[in-house]
C-alpha cells in the first residue's frame, strides 16, 4: 500500500498533468451542477460549473486537511517538508482563518517586523507585486483600474523576520471618487495605512507615457504628510520599454535628481513646460505640492530606487531585501498567516478580477456578486456557487457569451487560481441572472 507521502506525490503529479492539458482539454473535464441552484434554461439565466483537481491533501485532523495551519497549531505530525511548499496556503474555512489571525505568533526570541505600504496611482502594479512577494496570488489583478477596492493585508514570514504588506487601492482624488460614485474606501484606506507604516514603496508604471514623468498629486500629498516614513521608488513594468535610456530620464524627474540625500549625476530630461510636462486627466484642477512657487512632480527623499517588472519572479526577488530592513520587535501574526482576507473575500475578488478582464467598458462594474453555497464536499473538495446579478438583459448575454463559452472560461480561470490558493480541489458554479 502506498504511503501518505507517495499518495501526495501522485496527486501532485496528476495536478500538473491536468494543468498541462490546456483550457480546451480541461473544459472537457469540467463538472456542471445546475441542480445546486435549481436552474432552468432561460434566456436571462446561465450556469457554468468547473471542477479543478489540485494537490488534494488528505485530512489528518479530520476537517482542515493534512499540513494545514490548524494541524500545526494542534501539534499534529507533518509529512516530509521536502514534499510540501514553504509558502502557507489559505484555509477554505472562515473559522480556521479567523482563529489563525488571533492565534499567538510563533515568533523566535530575536523576532523582527516591518510594515510596508504600497502606494501608487491606479493600475501601477501594486497587487501584482504583492502577489509575487507573497508567492501566491491572493490579491486580484486586472488591467482595468480600481481592481483593489479596499485595503488588503499580506504576510511574509522567513526565519526571524516578518514583513506585513498593505496593498492599498490606487490613490484617487475626492473629485473623482464622487464623480464616479466609487467606494469611500478607495479614498481613505491608503491614508489610514500610512499611519502605521515603517516603509512605503511608491510604484510608478513607466510604460504609461502620460503619467510616468511625474508622481500623482495624491501620492505627493501622502508622502509630504508622512514625510517621516522612509520611502522607496519602484519603477515598474520596465520590460515594456523599448528604450531603456528613458529610465535614467524618469529617475531624474521622479526624484528631483536626489536619492538618499545625494545628487544624481544625471541631466534631467523633463522640465516644466507644456511640451514636456503632460499631467494625466485626473491631475488637472487639483492642488499639488509646490516648492518655490513651481509645481513639484517628484520626491527628493527616496532612500533607494528599484527598476523591475512585477511579473518577473527574478526581478521581485531583489525586493526581498525588505526582510533585512525589518526592525527588532514582536510579530503581529502566526507564521502560517498569508493574508487577512477571508476565503470568501478571496474568491469574490478573484471572480471580480476575471469579470474586469473579460467584460467590456462599464459592464463588470455593474455586476453584483452573491455567494449562495460555500461548503466542503464529501471528498474534501470546496464547493462554491455564486450568482452574478446584472441590471440589463444585454449584459446577461455579454457575460454568458456565445454558447456559454465566456462564463465557462471565467469559471475555469477562477477555479485554477483558487486551487493554487487553497491547495484543494475546487468545484465552482457561476450563474448569471437579471436583477429584479
């Protein structure tokens, strides 16, 4: 009879084979469950279900699964660590996640901690960078703005150091928040995060030629108000630049030629003037920080500069130096904590990410999500049923797609992401209905 470790390896290999099949073949292995919603085939209602087999961990504690955080808290023996990832997974059970968040940290005597806030304009790549640093995708990522709707917390724990990442929504102005009826959290959360920060990473999308030559007015206001917090400039998406020489010019502009108190030996390429200075539409009509009567577009108090692509794991590893910046002090969380989000919040955010990616214009912003089933199946799989409610029949047709292909694709992509987060089989059913 195979040992538990051998069965785990076999399951892991099966998962890899499943991923290698590709979307088309994977779809043939999808499982639909319209009976969960009692759905009928109607013009304004559609159900897509998908099952994703991953490294299903046989339950040692009977409920939360082998090598779960609960097992470690209870002192249950673990399998060979060479067969299990070092990066914690997230429990599918809200009560376990809640218990883990309040559990006393298992910190060593020489523990160190660092709270890092990620700031930047919308779509600068903050969530992408956070996911890469954490080693798992727990924050939603999309090319559309305002994917992150409120502050989210991630935890990196390595040896004696713990780094707490505060992934904030893109900084916006009060005018924009009111004009587009956005949540108040998009306006307030970045400022609240700065109050407890030990370090701030300011991300700039260098691929956006309309905004890259200046820090946004809101970022500058935040840096000025919390000038006592050390800051680092992260120039993101450098892989999108055809001419790397632009990076030197941008560095001069975004730092005002000063880094860590030293003057840079770079001739600034951007000077105030209509032909060079191109503020984004969101910056027009707003008060910005001024020095000597001239408009400030950079921050001369950055301690360091990093140039990277948040999509590259190799590039992101350079930011692991954050662990060395951690200061002596008690940990805030147990080492098995990866994020403060509940399992349901993670799922809802990932689904919204896919809606933003696949739906045009304003359609995804008008979708309301309602989770109606969240339970563990008889074999330990996670069963999720979520309703997607839309205001127009035309939106229903768009979201379903020709022959139901789009909603099936969304369910498939979400299931794959959730499998990697929860490390268990995921059965997801999405239904699309018209709002009453």
